C-alpha cells in the first residue's frame, strides 16, 4: 500500500466517522470537518500535505500509475 492511497483511505474513514458524529455531536462534527477543510486548503495552496509527509515516513510513495515504487 502506498502513502497517497492510504491518505485517501484515511480521509474516507474520517469523513465517515464525521457523518456519524453529525447526528449525535454536531459541534464536534463541525470542528472535525473544519480541520479537514483547512488541511486540504493548506495542502492545495502550499503544495505540501502534512498527512502525506507523515505517511511517507512509514509507507513508500506511489508512482504516476498509482502503484508502489520499489
């Protein structure tokens, strides 16, 4: 599993948990959603994604085709 694919999986898990929180704890769900939005905006504007930098310490990066690099 490569870092970029794992990041997408983690993001989907966080958004799924956030959907459940929206029904029970809307204030916490709002803060989680706001944090995700801010991290995505920082990654988009700065060109550097904090979560990917952390994941790349443990997992290899993907190549252009989405496969693991050796």
